[in-house]
C-alpha cells in the first residue's frame, strides 16, 4: 500500500497525472476524498516543498562558461527585479532529469537563484529518452574536468545579475560527492549541503572554506563508512559543520520519484534544515 501511494504521489508531482485523476486514485487507496485532499497537501511539503510556494518563477535552460566549454544548466529564480542568494543543485548519477529540475524549482521558491548544471554537457547532455543511459555516460566523464565545470558554476553565480554574490551548493548521491568536491576546490563557496555523498579525502578537507551541512541515510553502509574520518578532519580544520543521520532511511531518500528509496519524513526534515542553513549562511534577497 505504502509503495503504491508513494508512486501515485510521485506521478502527480512529476505531472504524469492530473489533480482529478490523483484524487480519484488516492481516494481508492487511502479511503475517501478527504484523505486524498490531505495527500495533495502533503505532496507540497513531504519532499521538501516548504514555504514560498506562491512565488512565481522564471525558468530557463541557459549555458555558462565551464572548464570543458559551455555547460548547459537549468536556472530558476523568483520573478521580479530582486537579487537572490544562489544555490547550485547537483544531480544524481543519471544526469539532469526532471526530478532534479523540480528540486531546482523548489529551491527557487524558497527564495534563491537556483542553478542545476548538466554534468553530461561535454558528452552532448543528459539523454531525455533513456535515463539509464545517463548513468552509463556519467562513468565516461573525466572527474577532474567535471569538478572544474561545477566550480565554474560558482564563479558564474557570483556575478550573475540576479545574484547577491553569495553562493551555496547541494547535491544528491553522485551529486553529494560532487558537492564535497566543489567545497574543496572552490574557496569562494559560502555553504555546502551534500546529501549521502562520498566524502573528500581527509587531506583535502582543510581546503574547505564553506560551512558544511551533511545529510546521511541510516541504511547506507558504504557511504556512511566515511563519516567518521570526514568529521574528524572537519573538526581538526576548524570548519563549521553539521552532520545529520536519518535512521530508517535508505540512500537517495530525498528522491520522491523513486518510491523504493523515498522517505517522506527524512526528506522533509533534511530539506527544512538545508533551506534554513542556506538562509543563515547566504542571507536574504536584496
């Protein structure tokens, strides 16, 4: 039952079904139209959509100058003339898929200039017809070049006309590891919030100038094996950090398009913490 409900929520949030069909199917699964309306409310918060929901956005695909050439990215910013602190959103190992573009819009609704680069730009971009092929393509990227492309996004956002000049970075799974690498290699980065990402070499941690908030799933032995050394290195380097472990959650718990992994409670709490962290470290719109 839970997996069917999660899949239905995901279909609604990703636009695969409309509100009417969602309510009809949820009423069958959950037992009544009143319950289905409640679930519609949850779809706006359980995956991280907290606050700022009424903000109208400007969304566009843009390119910025990267190390490997022009990097394609999805940009979202509240409409108007205000300048906003900026946040880079780094995708998982399938590339710039619709789920990550949705996360980018969520961050913009919280009051940020959000940018989701496509790491697969040097290989022609994320394939729209076959997400699994994106995972294969990720393995063909040059890691050092890829990190430099994301570091270039920090520089791009520092001087963007809609940016206040303060920049943060968050990413998920493969993107969580990349977020850590951006923190190591971009001293101008102000805040980093990696989700269940591979930790940097402890010897590289002192290079980090950003404040760090790291989120980990309780059921993620491979990634969690590196937490202790990472925390020790952060302490030794005197870096401001927060580490959160979400018991009962699996790797990729924030991905509401994956019912087998998605953990609504952990996703909501981690998102709330991340947004508050960025607001504290990056400041407000001007």
